[in-house]
C-alpha cells in the first residue's frame, strides 16, 4: 500500500508544513518591468530548468500579484508534476487541474525550447 499506517507520520508532517511560494516567470509575456528585485527574490534552482525560470521570495512568502500575466504565483509543489513527466515535443498532456493556467504555462515552456 502507498499510504498505510506506517506512512501516516511522514505524510501528516508534510501536509502540516508551510507551503513554499514561488513565481513561474512567463517568458511569453512582453512585460519588461523587473518585479523581482534581487534583494527580495532569488532563483528557485530546484524547480528551474533551461526553459522554465522560477523564483522564490527570500524572507517572506509573498509573491506580488501578476501584471499582464508576467508571472504566476504558485506553490512550488505544483511544478513538481511538470518536472516529473519529463515532457518532450509531440507529447500529449491532459491537465485536469489547469485553472488558472500556471502548470499549463510550465508545460508549454518545457516543450517550447525556442
């Protein structure tokens, strides 16, 4: 079994821990404004790839609201399925949890390396 009594303490601890806020940068946006000064944000290297840039707040868990879809504030865990799928061009993906679109954007950026 995946989640039997022996797994519950780890799962419970994980569910009770604070979620990790981050922002997926939308490289398709035309917004050139720097919303993420380096004194408040840093690259989230564990989630960033060659085609997908993710940043995280340094001290607080606050990510500014997006302007013109320049970025998507999200929980870092939401990007893990995108990375785990190892998506390649011509793959077909059905995202049944696609609203408001952050994971869909991450999928598009993973496929489109141009």
